[in-house]
């Protein structure tokens, strides 16, 4: 997993590699916490994600809660990007495509 903040400080991209599961919990939290001011857009790049489980879905919901708490305008934007067919199917079955922007 890696994270990168844009030069403007407005976009945080988190790249998840391999299986997105409970073992990544601490690392995922560290990837988005402690930014001041908070980024306006959180991009979760799933291009290298092979699988995600219920713990990963929970972590995405925790990110959403974090964003709601820190967004200046109350409208944080989270995009889940580049998911393969397997991961996209898990997101769709879980109705996460209704909670997050999936691209």
C-alpha cells in the first residue's frame, strides 16, 4: 500500500496492492489520517487489488466517516478507481457503488 498527496494538497491517492483485508487495517488508517487541512478528494486506486473482504469494506466506511468529520464543506469526495472485474463485483454486490463513486 502506498499513498501520495498531490502538490496542491487537495487529492490523496491511496494505492492498495494484493488482498485488501484486515491485515492492512493499521496501514490503511495511517495512509489517510493526520492531514491538515484534509484533502478534498480521496482516490482509492484498486488497480493492483486482487481481492477485498468484509474488513476492507468496513475500512472504506471508516474512511467515509473520517471524511465526514473532517470535510470543511461537509461533502467529502471518495472515488474507488480502477477495480478489476472481481473487485468491482464485490463492490456492486455490497452496494458500495451507491455509497462511493466507482470509476
